[in-house]
């Protein structure tokens, strides 16, 4: 069996290295959405060589959590001492004694995983953690304390944005994002999956770059067969995944789910006011939920070209959630081969076209590199003109715009197709009309560049002259 290796994560490893080599004690948090590989990163980087490690138990009460902590401490010390703790203050005091007894002149590494699960009601866990860090660890220069957890809202609220004793005490926050296309391809290759890039692209549009989801794929079978097995078979791993996804990441998950469901039905995005009207949440609560969804890459927040902050558009950007709501949640057929029977239908093709646009927006850095504008200061935005009332104006929209400091603006058109994309006369006219509408409504005085991002390129023809620059699928894998 091929050894599991760490794919990507170079920046995160550099941060861990810097913390290990610093001249002070470090309090590091590693957070991110469920299944993104937080524990795997820490285990691989340190090779499992921790001076103490503990994993919180989901749904366990304070007494059981303390018993498990005592067991872990007993197993990881050189003595046969039996520990019994009445509270978390006692538990952290015993941890201090254990670490103090290690005579090596080096940093002692402590890794507490799934920390949010430890903080049960009235547990005083956070208060004890504050006391441990402020009263002991921070006064030394040899402690590397790493906290991790999928409940990102807890990690941010209780640690990063802590208004009490841990305020400004976190020395480094490492947020783990899903893989990009390049990292996804490397991961699949390492797992003996040698699909071509077209299949990998489609795979990404279904599951995103979430390592755990990718680990479930069987490389000896086609993507279509895998989707049937994982998503449409009764109790398939990714059919039932959604039930725990948001509850594992967020407290009060009901509000979060209602918002992502509303966004799933508005692929073009929604402004804050529209979200509030649909889900019945507003004020500080809505601000916190949207902020946490953006922090965890479930949702993106983009500016409107020439607009104000209040005009920002929120989009659901978690590929698995989008796929779930579009096809899995609505599936009542009982057909365990639904994807095989329907992947060529117009409904699926239309969905892939829209999802490809999202994929391109998530790989904007790769697009800029392919266009040769990475070194130019660039603002990324969207643009939307509402339909006119009673005048036949259907409105218009551009999802990806690069507004460049060299007085150029790239209007990006993103097209998913099985072959080279053909521009006909009607489509060329539509593009020219949209360009003029954009200039007039935004009063843009910069030079406009029409950029196409496609799977296999734009076919040369009498109408392809409208394209000033193009990016192909392979360049998204850079």
C-alpha cells in the first residue's frame, strides 16, 4: 500500500516550522471545515512525536472528557500514576507537571484535537485553558501548544476573538483550505487514480478539493461509477455526509443550513438584505453567521464593480453542498445508478456550466497567471444590471472581472464544454451588447478586454475575433 504523503500545505508547514524555531512559547490554532485534513497535517508534520496529545469526544459530558484526559495523560507519561480530575483546572495542572518533568532543552509539543467538543456546558474549560496559558505556558519559551477543531465558529469566537483572558494570546492562526485543482490532481495520482484532467475537473465540480471526499474515490472505476456509489446508493458515504457537515462545524447549525440552502437556490448570489428576508435572521446574528461561512470557504463574499460594501454579493461556494442540494437532496427515485442514467441530460449539463464558472472564480490566481497579469495590482469583482421594467431589458451579469491598475479591465466569460467552444454570430452580438452596457452603466473609461476561460479553448472562426485573450483547462491546474 502506498504511503499517505502530505500534498501541498507548504505555507502551513513553513508556519509550523517558524513557530517551532521561535524564541517564545507558541499558541497555534489550526482550523477549517470538516474533512479538510487538519489532523493529518499536524500528525504528518510532527511525525506523531507529541509530548502530549488529546482528542475531545463528540457529545461527551465533562466527567467523561476528564476521564479520557486522565487516561491519555497516564498513557503518555513514564509513570504508572493514576489521575483523577475534578475539573479542568486540575487537569491542566497535571499537564504542567508532566511537561515540566521533561528535561530536554527543546520545545514541548502539545496537540489538542477537536477542542470545541471539550467545551461542554458549564465545563469551565476555556477558563482553565486561559489559566494554563497565561499563568504558566506563556511565561516560558519552550511550549508549542496546538489546538484544532472542525467547529470553526467556536475556534474563532472562543480563541481568536476571545474578549477575556485569551484576548490577543493566539500567536498563530492556520486556516486550512480545500485543495485547488493542482493539489487535487497530485492527491489522486498518489492514490492510484489516473483520470484525465477533464474527469478531474468534473470531480472537483462535484466534491471540491476536500481531501477526505477524494480519499473515498476508487481510481479503478470511472468518476460516474464513483458518484453512483458514493452519492446515490442507499447510505452512500457522501449521501449521508451532509447530515453532520454543518453541525460539526457550527454551533446553532440550523441558521447556517437555512442560509446555505437559500444561497443554493440563487446561484448568481444574494445580497445581505435578500438573505435576511428569506431566512428571517438579521443584525449581529446574521453578520456573525455570514462571517463564519466566509471564513470556512462555504460562502464567498464578492464586491460589485464600482459598488459599495453594502452591495456585496454572497455566493455558496462549497461544491459538495451545491451538488447535494441540486441532485442528492431532491432525489426520491431510489435509482442507485441515477448519475449514470442522467449525467448527459440537459439539466446536468446546465448545472455543470454554472458550476464551472464557480470553479474559475475559485482559481482566479491561476487565471491571472495564465494571462500574465499576476504582477499587476488587480481588484476582482462582479457586475450585475437588473432587468428593466416593461422595456424588454432582460438585464445582464458578469461574474468575474479583473480591474487592473494598468487601466485595463478583463471581462471573463467562462464556458464548460466537451470540445472547443464555438462562438456564433448571435453570441458575438450578445457579447458586444453586454460590453457596451457595462461601459455605459459603470462609466468605465478603461480599455476592455474580453477573456474566455474554457475547457479546450475557443474554436477559430469568423466570430472568434471578439476574444482578446483566453485561458484553457490545463492552465487552471497550474
